[in-house]
C-alpha cells in the first residue's frame, strides 16, 4: 500500500485521506480513504471540533494522508 503521513488538519487541503474520518455518534464518514480533502471539508471538521463533537480518525488536530508520490 501507499505510505501515509500524519499532518496538521489545516495543511490537508488538496491531499488524499489515508483513513476514515467520522463524527461519532452517529458514525457517518466525513472522509473515506482515497478521497481528496477539500477546503470545505477541513472547515467543516474544524467546526465540529470547535463545537465539541467527537471526530474519529483525527488525533491532536492531525489527519492521516497519503504521501505525495
């Protein structure tokens, strides 16, 4: 498989998600592996974090992305 790296959420625009990111509950995916990360998606995730939602797939505001080839 492709190598992944852990980067700041704010640096993730235009990168490819390396794992699922979802809000729990209900557990609906915001991002799936292989999906391009859009500016709007980063803004939405930031808003969820700010509002205290439990966002699975992030740690310390960092997100797993595929390494650029």
